C-alpha cells in the first residue's frame, strides 16, 4: 500500500513539473511575442510622414555644417532647411518627403531593419549628417532641455501630437569611437556601456547641467566634427501602429560648462 502511495505521489510530482514547465514555456513565448509585436507591426505598416528640425547653440559655443578656421565663421542657429539641404546634397533625398522607417543599431553606425538587412544611409530610413563645433573657451558640451529665457520655447525636445512618438526616437552624437545617445524616454538618467552613453533629459524647469547630460569636450577655438544620427528605434515598445502618419519636430539646444560643470555666463 505504501509503495502504491509513493508511486502515485511520484506520478503527481512528475505531472506537476510538466505543467510548470509548459506554463513557463508559454509565459516565455508570450514575453517574446510582446517584445517583438511593436517592431513587426510598425515595420509592415507605419512610417512617420513629415518632420522639422531646428538646432540651436548657446553661450560662447558655435556650430556649422562645415569646418572653419575662426569662431566668427560659425553660427548659433541652424535651421531644418539648412540641414535638409545638406542631407539632400550628400545623400540624395529630402527628409521632408522621405519618411523615417524603424531601424535599430548595435554600433551607432550600421542600421538594420527588423529582418536584419542593412538600411542604406541614402534611403532616408534614418538621418545622418555632420555638425562642426567651436567654442571661445575650453568647455564640456551638454545637451539641454532648458529654454534660453522666460517666454522662450527653444530647449531640446521632440514634439508630436502623438505622445508616444518621442519615446521611440533616438539621436546619437559620435566623436571617433565614442557615442552619446539621447533617449527621450529615459528622463534624467544615464546608462553606459564601453564607449556608448545613453541618457535622457529632465523637463525644462528641472534642467541642471550635470555629468548625466555631458557629451564631448572642446578646446578653445578648435573645430570638432560630430556625426549625428536620428532614427526611430524599431525595438522600442512605443514604436507601434499608433505612430502611423504622425508628424514630429525636433529641437536640439547645446550649451557648455567648465570641466567641473560650472556654467559660462550667458553674455559670453
């Protein structure tokens, strides 16, 4: 009798393990499906239709689309039209007419679609251009969400009538083998892996210049070329069909600090 009871208990234990194993497998499948549905869906059906882009510098910091020998040859503001003209000249497409497509990247250089095929930088699937920076003083460059003054709305922001769209956008700034990626969904946090730093920004009113939002350094009156990539991250959970035909605008505002994060005078 005891042997039969032990055999029954053993059978129940085996069955219980089988049920648990099946349940865990089903949960894992659900998890994988949930993680990939957004990507597959938008890859098949959704493209962002239009965009605008404005880039502004601050304090004694200047920039341009070309390198120059003196700081007075650089500018504080670049419009989306100027950048669009340069992209069309170099890549052969207009980003006003060519929608971004969801892509992803592991090296911030090669971008791929969901099926693993490489996206041609001349296709318009993502944007690629070079900014040249120069400063009147040695400085550390930050991306900032703060506005330049009361009543101004010029801090870094990705804007859309669809609140999900900014979460799916990424903007990378690359110097040599080091890259800083702005991820609007991260808030005032940062994470790093090797030569790549990914960071977010707080709201304009809460913006502070800290190590979280530091990027590259500049030497006084010395040009530095920074490659910029703008893309829609296909693996982001926000990258779904809800973004279909969405419009968006990008503002980027740069400012500088001393090496110990002390701000320069606004009048410099």
